[in-house]
C-alpha cells in the first residue's frame, strides 16, 4: 500500500495521456516517489508546520525538539492542553518567534474548543471545506493548508497556485519566458485533473534537475 487514497500508477498514466509535455517530464524524472509524512494528530501536524515556516529544516527541527522537550511525559506528543498551560516566555525560550507563539496558542485554543476537525474527521471533508477551516488559524495561510492536504492527507488534486517554485517549474518545463500568473497556471492545469498533486510533484522534481 502506498498510503495514498488513490492509485499513483493510475494517476501517472492519466497525466501522461493528458499532456504530452508533462509526459516527457515524467519520463525524465522517473517513478512517482512522493512520500506522505506521518501525523499523530491534526494539531501536531499543524503545530509542526507553524514551527517550520520560513526556517531551514535543521533550524526548525532544533526548535521543535526544544518544544517537545518541555513535555517529557507526553510520549504521544504535546497536546493543546500542554501549550495552553505553558507561559509565553517558556515557548519563546525554545526559539519560537512572538508571532509563532501566538499562532501555536491560537491553534491550541481552536483545537481544544472543537473548532477544527480531528485527523479522522478531516478525511471526510472536501479540499475546499478543509482549507476554509484551516486558514482561520493564525499563521496558517492557504499555502500551508494545501501542503497539509498534499503531504499529510495525500489528497490527489491539490494545485498550490501561490507556490513560487511551482510556477517557476512550470515556466521551465513548458519553456515559457515569464512565470505564469496563478490564473494562467490554473487554466493550464485543467487537463491534469483529478491528479494535480501528482503533476505538482513532478514539476517540483523537474525544477531540481540541471
């Protein structure tokens, strides 16, 4: 089992048949190797996303590890209750910015108050419904919500239109002189439905190629 709620081989076959230029990219990149990131809970996944924003993976992992170390008895990961009982200065002492402390606290309050779905409930919501609920959290914009859908839930048809590297990858792969606008990219992506997550992954990989 791949862990995805769709068959990657079917998705790749669809994309190759639907778009000749994308088919060439797929052939050059090779098999679909996107991996889903394990999630203990929706709160845990989003708290991690907030910590990692605008930082290198190494720096973010260090800070996240310090936050986890505040709660040595939380063998299944810290919870909203843990965060809400922790003074601001302790969280700041882990290396979190003031904005990220406020964001994690807002997330904790919303999860504790039942405003956000559980991870299990999230699987039953449409992409649009889930994004609408997630972006109400301080520090979680549309892009962060889309990354959650793609890399935590494995949703098949997410296209992060505001992702600069995706637009750059499209321009490179399709030999465009200028970056496409989000609207132009969305129009071009219609032929990739219902597997735009897979198309996005291949475009990102193509950008890495020399």
